[in-house]
């Protein structure tokens, strides 16, 4: 049997565990010492399998960086990861979970040869309890990840590169036998609902899912404490509950904050901390902290987006999680760089397209006050098979439950540019998603981004979500740069003058192409290789003026904040790149349109 690198690093890992075990929970990051092979590998789940010829990689990792950016025909298939680890002795008697922040697109997870489960979807976290399958001494975690296109897993299509791999962190988490649930769609196990918020008071309900992994029923106490930014307690509530063995039960606690300090977007992104504790036998058995931003908001057709009673237009950008050279395998420093550039430019909102982004980025939005459009990975096409519909519902449930507590999120997007040429009728599928969304979160509205083709030829879809949104590209894919006002007026009027969002607008721009005379542009024809940076700035100037003049526009989102990989594109002067970003893919060059947006 090969030498196992986990043993060499166990002492270092134990120190990491000790550093992360100050509270009732203990966390061990599994970021180093993984063995990887980009191919199918029969026998890889077995403890006796020889992986000595495989690469050694670090998580986060993707296998699609052999070319930069990945070109058309890039590898979409299986890859295997194997990691040896040893459970710390101080974890004895605890329940242990393996948590994956994301794996693209489908992951099958094995522990010591036993399959724990399969997760379908490349953007949400997923979590398995591994306690019953642990061996004494060393343990082997093996993961088969596959980014092949599948008819039963969204997205089925999309104008962006689908990277493969374990591209977000993997951790082991140890909790007490009775704990806050870890496997409720990998959510925090706590929902912080805000049924009533004003400057006088905020009523909040905490729904805490308590999981009993002990041998018999347990009587526990659930406590919620709200701390202000200075760490001072401003509200608290406790409730007793009895949970049968092997079951998970929700416990509801209502509390009130008098004269709350409101979360007020970029002007004042004030956050409380909600500390949820389970008390078992007089001791704190489990505890987690969740962000609590107290705010009210609505979308008013006459006034725009109204946050805490103040009307404003959301001035936003769209973002993909893609970076030069590393693709999707980015960490917290890259995410923080993105946020810094977005706020430096002056944006007040962000559309996180076209899928669920990392939890750390939603937390950054909470802290910096950006209003967030959160989106399901339903792009272009959808199938009506039972398997496909189940996956769409699963991914929407994950998106909502995992991110419910982020105050920055003010809407859930159910789709992007659903094509009227779908093989199956998409309208009943989206209607079902709308019902599911309202059952999961009746407080936030829904939306969906319509393409020009979709809004013209699939009008039955438009009334399904609460809010109308349109990806509009006058001056690029059709018409002239000055046509944005007519586009807004046409579609807002066509669907009842209930208000509209411009979910995408913009133009391509190469930092190597420059000219002031645009007379050689053919109007109404999408440019292929003609992408002068100055023309992008003109498109943005015209669109911005039209949007600003219309209060019926709730908000607008520039496409895109950063250039990103799109393997099937061949335009401008850089193949496999969508160059509509305001900043280059390496985050080094701000384009002219960035400075126009910054000045406004």
C-alpha cells in the first residue's frame, strides 16, 4: 500500500483543528494533500487503490486550466479526488460531517469505499454525515466529480465556461450528538424571518432545526441572542423543546428589537449578529452565528426600489465567479478584490449571475451594503422530465435555504434568457418554481431575466415572476446606442406599467482596440471583431442617461463587471472570452466605461 501523505501532516492539522475549536463546533479544513486524476478511474473509492501516479493538488481546484482561457471543446468529463485524513482524538463522541462548498457539476462522495451520496448541481453546498462510516486511524475520502452536460442537471446551456472540479473549500465539522441541523439542504439550519420592520421596531422569528443523533429522546433549550455591532445584547429569547431520537424538529422563537439600527445599503450596512445556541444538560452543546440585517424593502412602479422608506434606483453590475488563470477555483482574496473594485466604482447593487455564488461573497455584500439579485442556474433551456424538474427544484431550494439570512439579497431570480425554442414548454416549470419559491420565502419577490427573443416570442412567461427584467443591448446586438429609452418604455407599457429592471446592458470592449470614429459600424448587426473600447463607453453613456431619467426602472445591472471565460465565443481579439467587462479578466485594467460609471 502506498504511503499516505495525511500522516505526515497530521500534527499540523491537529494544530489547525485546535485553533478552530474555540466554540462547541470544531472545523478541520481539507485543503491540502489531495491526489487527483482527470479521467475515469475504476476502483478509486477503494482504500487499497494505488494513486501514487496521480497529481497532488490543493483545494479549491479545477481541471480546466491547461489552456487559459479554456477553448471550445475543453474537457467536460469525470475527474477523481482522494484524500486521507485522521479524526482528532478530541472528537470522540461527536457527530462528524463532510461539507463541500461546491463541486462542478455532479459529485459522488465515498468514505472508505462506502458511497455517501450523489449531489447534482455545481454551485450549492452539500453535506454528509460520515460518523457511522469512520474507521479507527486513517480514513479515505474519495470524490468523483463530472462536469459533463447532462439533461437532468441545470444549467443545460449558457454563454460561460463550465469549469470542473472541487473548486470551493471542503471541511470536516464535528458537533455534539444534539446539534443544529447540518443536512437541511446544507443550510445553516436556521432561518431568520423578518415579518415586520420599521424604525420603531423589528419583529424577527428564528426557525431553528434541531437534529438529535443521540440514542434516545432529548430535552434541550434553544436560545437566540442578538448582539449589536459593539457586542452588546439587544434582544434574546429561549424555548424548551423535546426531540425524538434520530429526528430533526423545527423550533420557532420570536423576538423584538426596539428602535433597530436598520441595514441601509451602502449608506449604512449595519449588521447585528444572531447567536443561536442549543443548551443540553445545562451546557452549550452547539452554537452558530448568523448575520442579521434588519431592513424593509419593496418595489414601487412609480418610485423604484424603496429601502427603509427611501426610494432609489439600484445601480448595479453583474458578476461571474471567473478569474484569469484559475477559472472558478478562487478563494476569499479574489472575492474581496472583486468587491473592492465594485464598491470603488460606486455600484449599489449586484446581480450574481447565472448561479449560486460562494457564501463568502454574499457575506461581503452584507458587510458592504450591496443589494443582491440572487439567481438560479436555469439558463436558456430546461427539460420537463421528472428527473430534470426534481433537479431544478432541488437547486432552487438550496439557493434559498443556504442564503436566506443574508440581508443583502432582495430578490430571487428563477431563470436567465429562457429560449422560446425549448423542446419542452418552460412556462409550467417556472410556474412550479414560483410556487416553490413562495413556500420557501414569501417575503422576497421573484424575477427572471428575459432576452429580446424571449420577451418577444415567449410572452406567457413574463407574468410568472413578480418583477419584469430584460437583458437589453441597444447599440450592440440591435439598433443604436440611444435606443435604450424606447426599449424600456415599450416593454414596461406592454406588461402593465408595473416597473421594469434592466438586468443586462453593455457592449464588448478590447483594451487593444481604439478609435473615435464609429462610422464603420453596421447598425443592427452584432459586431464580431470590432470591439473598440471607446464605443463601449458610448453605449454605457447613452444607456445610463435613459435609465436615470425613468423612475419606473427599479434598477439596472451592467453586463459585466469583469471579462470572463466563454469557451464558445470567438470575437473581438481574444477567443473564448466575453469582453463586455468594465475590468479585464485579470482585474488589472479598468476600461473607459468603468471610469464613466465611477464618475456617476
